[in-house]
C-alpha cells in the first residue's frame, strides 16, 4: 500500500532528505554509558551490590544442594526398599537463615 500512496512517498522522501545525513554519525554509546554509570557509583553502593550478589549466589547454591540431597535420598530409599517417609524440604527451609 505504501508504494501506491503518493503522499506517503513524498513524506518519506522529505523525511530522509532532512534526517539521513545525521544517521551515519550515530555511534553505539552503550559501553561508554555503562562505564559512566559504574564510575558514578560510590564505594558504599559497590559494596552493597557485591553483598547482594553474594547472597544471591549463596541462596542458589543452597537450593542446588538441597535439590541434590533430596534426589540422593530418593535414590537411596528406592535402592534399599525402605518405606519410611522422605523429609520434604520446602522453599522456606532453603532460604531460611541458619
């Protein structure tokens, strides 16, 4: 439809003529923007980010450990043929502070 619409074609030609010269000068500044934001952070903010990331890592490791242990317990019970109920660890038990 756009090829048949003369008014749209005229608008597009005018738009390109007006704006296309500056398109070649656009640079990807995302890396510079990230570096600028990093340099603007205070040491206290950086420390808080590190503490937060360490806490996320610790919780993820705990979750993996409990999942692994739960699977091991299931395998051991199946191998031995025991009929004792398995200890079910809920999400709160994983993230609860010790």
